[in-house]
C-alpha cells in the first residue's frame, strides 16, 4: 500500500519571536544585529537546549550573522536560533505531521521561560504579528521521498488554489499587506519591472490551465525551468514562492503565515495545507487563476467576506472551519480600548495595502521599511435589527452608511481614511428607522481608543471633506 501525503510531505518552519517591550529597543525590530537581540537569542538557545535535554553550538548563517544550533538529547539537530531584521528567527528541522506538535513544545516552553513572545503588543490592547512571519517550507525528509518532486503538477495546482482563495492568505499573515510586502500574491506586484514579472507568472501558469492546456513537465527540474525569470521563482517575497523549488531539495515555500502562538497552531496550518494538497491530488488540471481587480483589496480583504469564503472552502475540502476562526479575529481584531465602549457597534481594525515610503536594503535583503501610518482602514459591524425587529442604521460623523448584510445577518461597512490632525475622531451613531438613537460612541483615530464625549458632539454632521480626515464611504 502506498503512503499517504501526510506520511511523505515534510514541513519546516521559520518561526519568529520578539520581546514584550520591543519599543524600548528600536534596533531590535529594525536591525538584524543588536546587543539586546544577541542576549535574548542566547537565553532562548540555552532554554531550548535544556527543554530538549541536549546542547547547542555557535555558528553563522548565510548572511554571516550569529546563530545557535541546538541539539536534542540524542545529539540530533533540532532548532536553529538566529537573527532577523525585525525579530529573533527560529528555524525548525523538517518534520512530518505525526509528532509535529509535540516536537515544537520544547521551543514554546523555552520561549515562555525567557520572556520571548510571538507577537508585538500595542498600547491599545491589540497583539499583532512580529512582522518577521513564520514561513512554511514544504518538501520531503529526503529528495527521493519528496512528493513535490514526484508530482510537480501538485506545486502548480497549489499555486493556483492559493491564488484563487485569498481566505487562506490574508487572515493568516501579518499586517504587511499588499505590494512591497513580505508575502505578495502574483497580482500584488507593482512597478514597471514588477508588473511585467507578475503578469508573466500568471501567463506562464495559464499555459497549463483549461481544455487546450500544455502538458505539465513531469520532471521537477524541467518544471522549475518553466518559471525561471518569473516573480514566483525569482522574488522570494511571493506567496507561495517557487524560489526554493530547485535542486536538490525542491521546496515549496508558503510565506503567508505570521508568527504562530502555540504548537497547536502549527498543527492547524499544517492540516490546512495537507487537506488542500490531498484534494488537489484528485484533480486532473490546475484551476484557472481568477482575476480579482480592485475587489482584491476591498471586498476580498474584508474579514467577514474572508471568513465566509474560508468556511465554503473548508467544506469543499472536508476541513473543520471553527478552529481557524482565531486567525481571523487576530488579523482583524475588535477594538475595545478606552472609555464608553459600545456594546452593539463593533469596530475592527481592518487591513489595507500598506503605503511604503522607503525601503532599506543590504544587498538583496530588506532590512527595514518606512510605512506611512496615516492610512487606516476600519471595519464597522452592527446588528441589522434590534430585539423588537426594528431596522438599525448607522451614521459616521453625520453620514448615514449603506452597508452590506453578512451571512450572519449583521450589517457591515468598510471605512478607509487618512488621518489628519492628532484629534481625528469617528463619531458613531446607531439609530432606529424612526430616528431614536440606540447607541453612540466616539473613537479616537489618533490613540485607537474610545473616549467619552458630550451628546452635543453628535448633533452637527461633519463634512466628508472635513480637514480632520478623509473617508471613502463607498459600498462594501
């Protein structure tokens, strides 16, 4: 009897950690090598070695940076603790799904004992990713057992499936969304040269889709040559990436995963990929890549749309969806900080492509990015009706919204804005059709907190062209 995919496909991770008070050491999250980072790396390597019952040795990575290679009680390689421009990076050995969660437990035990955390905590109560990510490298424990070498078509099927389902991209990655990010989709590359490469990737893929498709090369090396020069193969920031799909290991790297919070979460992201790939093994051809257009960064980047799409996709491949809700709530967190927090109105921190003002490079390595933080997106959700059945409408700064209705029966709206003065606020009013105010709240865009304000503040509508901020009140 032939082995199943879970008994062949290996998973190696590049997990990242930072420190709880990361803002006190600016170099920690913008530079690879700092004294504080070296101190934390050594502490993590020592604690990991103790948890494994083994030891560690000092070495250097491919960039010449300090790293620590840990060993388990048998002297076998386990974790490699190294440095990343934004965090501490820990590389795992390749592992099969069986025993994966247990194998990662010592790392998280060590992280807890040294105070290393897989997130950045912000003053308004939200924990986001480290911005270093947790890249997933799929392949085989040995080249001869690698199912992606034996079946290159599976690599192409996965790339197409990934492209067609933003719901397995945006909810699992960090806040580094869109063009210039750390895990760009094929349709997110920008600029003259990038756009050529991006379209070239899609066009090369389309050669192998549809009724008149070309035959997909059965040899891994020949398959890799088909994509030479494309963003998929040449830009390691593509998601997924063919950058490592080359001899001798032929790995498929999936970069659209932020730092995970527990060994069990590693199991979830692994199960998701296994279930997708198992379903794709049964399909004859890759799925034609979809064209999303402007919807990609609006409707397709809205948490409720993404969750509804994920649930449909999960049903299609036979995967329980409920355990994955945590990733959606983490990427699009509900904002509850401050005073006079509303109970019916739900304001979430939305995601939109980041506006990158500057990028610092060391050779081909991105060492820092300067982001224009004045661009923000919020998601506003509320019950469509109250307990007596009255329709509820919402206004923001005097402007009534025209929402969409989610699958859960709630009203939902996207607010895109650009901050102006430091006192920019959202004045939210939830009313019944007869004009009765059901709930009101004031949210400060500057400090990301709710605050108390007198009822008179809601009386005079604010203009859309108010100098305080610009809002795009288009339909979701």
